[in-house]
C-alpha cells in the first residue's frame, strides 16, 4: 500500500555463526467497512520492515559470565518523526530467566579502531557513547540512534558497522544478587584479558517503489482535539463502522492536522501520512488548505466546516436527512485537475466553536497484485 523509502537493519556475520538479515514486505489488505467505503478504499501493499536471520531471528544472545544466556540484543529501523521514512536504528536489550539490567553501554562504528580500548586492546565500556543505568528492576531497555549520527542516508548508501554491546546484569538467587558482566554474542575483541565481544551489522536501503496510481481514502486528524466517528453515535444516523475524525477548534488561530490514509478504525499505526491540512480561523471565517506530500496527489476532496460536530445533511426525504459522515454529501466538493497536490478553500463564514471534517481520495499507492 505505501510507496515510501525505508531502511533495513541487517545483522552481519560473527565469528561463531554467520547471521545474514534481510528485510521483507508484508502484504496487508485494507478491508472496506461498508459498501460505500469500499468504493473509496483499495486493497494494497502496506510495507513493514522485519529482520530475519539464518534461524528466522532478529537478535543476538546477551551472554553473561561468558556462558550464561541472560537475554537478547535486538535491532530494527524506525521512523522517529512520522514522515514515512525510517531514520534511526532501534536497539533493544532484553533479559530473561530472572536476570535484570543495571547498566548498559553500547558502541557502534564503521571500524573497530574507533572503539574505546586500553593499550592492550581491551574494550572500555564506561567510555562507550550510549549508556544508561537503572535504579529499579529493569528487564528491557530500548533506545534509538539517528542514522545521521551514523553518517548513513538513503538512497544508494549501504554500510557495514561494528557493534559492541555491554551490560551489567544481576539475578536474585536464594535472596542474594548474582552480578555478572554481559556482552552481545560475537567474536572476542581482544585475544587476552577482557572477554568483551563485538559483531557486525549492515544497514542498507530498500529500493524506492515506483509511485502507484491506486487510491486510498484519507481523513484529517488533529493531534489533541479530534474525535473518531465511532464515538459520536449519540448524534444519530451515523454508520458506526466508518472511520474518520471530526476536529474541534475553539478559538482563532492557525491549526495543522495530519491527513491519514487507510487508518481503519481510526488506528493511525496502520495508516499512511499523506499530507497536511491547515485551517486558518479568524473568529469570523475559516480558510482550509490541503497539501499532499511525497508521491501522493488528490483525486477528490470533500470538506465540512460548521458549528456542529458533524455535517447535517438536508435531503429530499427523511431517509436522506440527518447527521452524516458520508463525504459525498459534504457541502464543499471542488473539481480537481489531474495530479492535484494543493487546494485551498474560499473563506467559509463561521464563528464561535467550529468543527472541521476533511476527507480526500488520495492517489499514489501501489496497486495490489491480482
């Protein structure tokens, strides 16, 4: 479904076992919630990055005391600013079997020669750049390293890195804590002395898909003043299965909202950020602007701005009269040209507390394979 650039973090080879990680795309279908929405929503590919190794795992073992399996160290790539581009390496320490984290120290670099070590080549975890300590019971800890800090970006940029992941762990045994040093499993950094280990990872870019022509339905959502349609059944004449938002504005100002496509059941985790809606409210009128981002463009726009949470449609008979979330009945429905990426309304006369319900049919999604 999504036509976006992602990165895949790939666990590299280690001395004991070669672990080759690859990224994959998971097919997901968007199920229409009713017949009318089926016209607006197309099935498609929703890209999800997963990491797999030779044994279908995404982690290396966290080894304590040289021979105790105390947990795991896992990697992923994530989008930290919600712009549909994965921009950071996610690192997660997990402990099991009663082991707890008390400290973590993490280093990553393009060459082992930049790792803090003693004259004899033994690693110095206390000088690693990513550290944390815990005063309460902790069995999991996650942090993110921006790709910019790793001098990595897409497209056409594949790099290999060395990683040393240290932890101080403890386990309560017969009322007494057993304290151990732990490392992410790999090969020894120094042949003598400290038994600290290192391993390699490779970060590479997925190919950017060719922009698609299939559409998706999208609705605008404000960060803190939106209400999902399914919460408004008390107004009557609402299809409780339809997703989307009405957005409340109480005072004059300029407000920005995200246009979410394919976010069924108002779950933005499953949706795609396809653009921005800007509302300029003066207190006596409102002007609404749509702006698509990336490969996306608008096929249709439907807009309601007024003093009731939902648009009240006055039809030709009782069956067509009442509050509605059907975008085809909204009062503002401009004619758009091909590949429209921006559109701004005329000033809409409103005052007091207002509500904005903004819909669009957005093109740019990869069409499903039949």
